[in-house]
């Protein structure tokens, strides 16, 4: 039940950060925002660092370094997509992320998968992609395709690694602060924030709080339960973003989105009944 709750909360937080992130691309070059935002993300939980136990081993170091690489690649993919498309179109990558989670969990977490979870993941992905089928019209080029695949794989694998770190007794604060701080260093070196204005820092810090909540819910859910369940619920994010965009446009969502929402609810119901 905790994985379900944290997965749902993560989807809501992910919706907020997607909408805010899209707005930020109008204020500065997308890639230059990555390092600054990662710094803000790490600072949110850094004050808790002295009050938790820290655990180190070669396996933990390896998993953390792999997490850093995934965070850098995933951020580049996501922010490139945000720079060229709507927030709902960009979050199609999130909708596809349960598939790599299912595949990875089958390899590194044997016995943790249930047939109903696999079926639920497939149903949710199908429903969300149905709602956003038109969004792929502008994503026909190869560059967009590899970014979507990269964002989906990175997002999903980070959830699985969070579970693996939890199995090694690595807590929430250590998991998040270490990988986020190191990813910040890498991204600041790759994309120096020369065009990010100081007056935008409060807005960036606000976004950091929202995205940190998202990662906190994902990590807690993955370490307390099944990463497949958590990521499947996170995959509903595009539907929430579609709703926000419809409210902003003051127009009803398309019929296809309503049908897709029904399909997604079937997948979520399978998770709840599992």
C-alpha cells in the first residue's frame, strides 16, 4: 500500500514540476538550467545529512555513480524535449518508463514481479500513449525518438537503482543528496549557466522543492515496495498534465484523452487489487 500511495504522490509532484519546467525554458537555455536546478535539488535535503546514518561499500559507490550517469543523460533528454514540445508531450517519456522498470526488475530483483503488475504496466502505458498519440507528430525525427527512449529508460532505471540501494541499507537522504550533487557538478561543467539570470533563482529553487518531493516519493515507494508499482503510477503523469493544460486553455480535454483515462484507471485498479 505504501508503494501505491508514494507512486500516486510522485505522479502529482511530477505533474507540477513538468508544468513549471516548461515555463522555465522560456527564460533561459534549457540545458543551462540543468546544473543549477540539480544544485537546488541537493540543497533541499542537504540540511538532513548530518542526522542520518551513511553507508559505503564498493557496490554502493558503483550504484551511485551509475545513478549520476543516468541522471545526466535523462536530464539532457527531458530538457531537450521540453525545449521543443509541450509538457504533456514531454512526459510521454515518463509514460513509457514502466517498461524498462519491468525488464530491469526481472533481472536484478527476481521474484519481486507479479503477473498483474506486468499487465498493469502495459495497460497504463497503452492508455497514456493513446491520449498523446498526436503529440508524436512533431517528434518524428530520430533525435526526438532517442531522447524519448533515453528519458524513459533513465527514469525507470533510476527507480530500480533506488530499490537496490535501499536493499543495501542506503537511506533516502544519502541516495538523493549524493547522486544529485554529483550530477550537478557534471552538468555545471558541461553546460555552464551563463545565460541564467540571478532574478530567476527563487523560481528555480521553487521548482527544486517540487522535483525533490517527486524523487523523495519515488525513492520511498521503491524502497518500501515494488519499483514496478511506483513507476506504473508515475506513468499517469501525462494525463494530469493534459488536465492542467486543458484548464489553462479553458477547453474540454479531447474524447481520446477521456477514453485513455479510463484505460489507465483499469491498469491502476489492477495494482490496487494485486
